[in-house]
C-alpha cells in the first residue's frame, strides 16, 4: 500500500503563519512583553519552571508567550531547550533552614518560633471576581512592619528534638538522576522525589487527593509549609571552594503522618516531603502526600493496592511531556496502520457474510 | 575541603553578591571594561539544583537552573572567575573582571563604587521583603469569655 509522503509542506507553512497571527491576536490590542508575563503571570511562570525542570523566569515567560498560554506546550519548549545546554555540575543541596521566608505556616502548632506568616496568599480571599482589575489602577502597595531578617527554624525540629519523628536517613552525595539514566523500578526515595518535583501538578494533585479519599490513606497534617528564597551554592573547581551562584524561590512542604509503629519501630510520626521550584504550594503539598504514600514498603505498611502506593504507576505517568508526547502522536498520520485495520475488518465481515449465506442456504 | 581563609570568605561573599546582582544595574555601575583575555569565554549552561529529603536528609535532584560562567586574565596577569545565575554573558564578564580587579590596588575603589551600592541595594530589597512578610504574621489572641 502506497501513501503520499510529500505534499504537506505548503499547508504546514501556511498553518504556522496562521499560528503566528493567532498568537498575536487582535493587533489593535498591545502586544505582551516577556517582562509583563514574568512579573504578572508569575505563578504560570513558576509552574513552567518547576515542570520544565529549569529555573529561568525569562525563558519560562518566553515559552508561555510562544505557546499561547498552553502551559504543557511551554513546559515542552523548556525541556527541549534544556537539552541543548551543557551541565556545569551539581549544586550543594539547598539549605531550606536558611530560607528567607515570605510565607510560613503550620497546621500542627499555633505558636511557633518565628510565627505564622501568611505571605501573598489567595487563602481567605472570597474568590469573587474583582472587576476593579479590568480597569487600570495604581500599583498596590503591601503593608510593612519592622522585621528581623533572621532565618526561622523548621517547625518539625520541635518534634525531632522530642524523638517523636522518624529519623532522617542520609544518602549518596550524588543522588540518582532520571535525566541521565532511564527511570527504573524499584526507584529509591531521592529518585521518586525528583520525578514528583517535575511531575504534572494536576496528576500529582489527583494522586494526593485519592490518598485523602481513602486510597492509600496516610492521615497527613501539614507540619510546615514555607515559601521563600534560598541561596544555591556550588563547588567551583577553579577556586577549590563553594560559592553562591544565585538565589531561587522554593516552596517546601513537610507533612507529619500518623504511624502506629512496626516490629522494629516505636509508634512515632513519619514524614512526607515536597519541594518545588517557585511558588506552588498546591504542588508541594500534593508531592508530600504522594511521597508519603509511596513509602508504605519501607515503613512496613499494608499495600492496599491503591494507585498512589504503586510507584511504577505514579512515576511512569506523572510526567506530562512524556504523556502528551505519546498521547498526541496518535493524531499524526497512521494511514498505513489504519489501512491494515480496515483490510482486517473487511475480511472478517466478508468471512462472516459468507458464513451467513451458507447458513441461509442450508 | 579545608577551612576557608579570611580572603577566601571575602571572595566567596563577593562572588555571591555579583552572581545575585541585577545585570542591568551592574552594567550601569561598571560601564567601562578593562582589557582582558579569555581563559574561558562566557558560556551558558545549567547547574543541577538539589534538595534534601525532609529538609535535612538524603540529597535529591530538584531540577536545573541556567548559569553563565567565564574565566579571564587582566593584562597584568590577574585571573578572575565567575559563575552567575541566568544567561547574560555581560553579567558573567563583569563579575569575573571584578573578581580579578579585587586582587590588586583597585580593590578599595571597586569596593566603594561597586560592591557597597550593590550590597546596600540588596539589603534594602531583603529588608523590604522581610517587612512585608512581618506585616502578614498572625497575632493570635484569646477571646475573653464573660465572668464566671
């Protein structure tokens, strides 16, 4: 069976021209600048950086503009760009203890050193459309209050001190990297956290929600949720010591989960952990719930067959670029495949028809 | 890695300040670039950012960030290095030049004209952010019930 393999070029070119025109929209409306997207669509920019797995607000803003606001398409552009860059090395782990917090809340303790800091949150807004934003207004100003710039300690250290939290395990200085080695099962916790950190927010959210509804229930409390900036340090071979190479915004969530103990462990609280680039607390909380659900085996819990307990299911389906790549490829020409299906159906019907004729004749 | 000397600590803090500096602001403070030869021309790449499981446990890979690096030599032989966040080659060039210049007689002038304002502006930004955060700190109070 021969199919046309040429002839689409002119149509494709015209389609891309139209795409460019459609991207621009009505020329009577001023064009968006990259800086406008970066400054005013910040949370979209943050999501593209987190799931594109590349911290660069300008590039993420460019990708959003190019993708006409389709965030998965924008993430795809960032992932593709990332592969063109050399990697200089790995940074030292960020010290979130040192984070300059803009938001820091705990659902487990009311009075904590450093206090509950709400930050620029949507919480407690009424979720009513604000028509004032349709008009140009003066730039709003945040309230201020004298402050110390000391870092605030992690709240779970209070429980650590009393020996009520499971101890943390230390690992390899160079963690496994799924961008260098294919993701294989069983995946250890550092590898799972990497996959979740770049995983699709919607997918990770739904998985986390399923654990709350009873599929692999882990009774999570948000011990602490913090958003702020952290220094990134790297050892520089030319110098022989580590220097700060920049500063990034992060969202961190630590959950405290009930654990009644096992044969070897006393009753204590266990941990779920979420860390995401940018300001994204929905994703960070979701990540920590899913992280905790995936730890059933090491904690000696029952596998109830819940989707969120199945590392292979979660990790192989959380990447929206892999998912969309495989999903969307089915819209591309499959003429030959389909021709053979068509032939098969026709043959089956012919055979069945011949049968029926024979039966009728008998 | 041994305990860093005082000079190393100062250099470290300087390089951090330059890496975090706004490239446009740095360019405005340092319009003229002294002659230099490349040991490594500015190059854009990434660095893998890492987190720690449970904030203090085993490291894991969080994702990458863009970084520009370069190394250069001044005419008198002093060498400067830079690793700065983002993709601005001029930013890395200026950072490396300052790193080299700070190893000689220009140090005091550069400290006063360049590093001091950068540090002051950064402190101001950080204070502003901390003050806005402080204004959103919840002050709990207990509702006083009636007598009896």
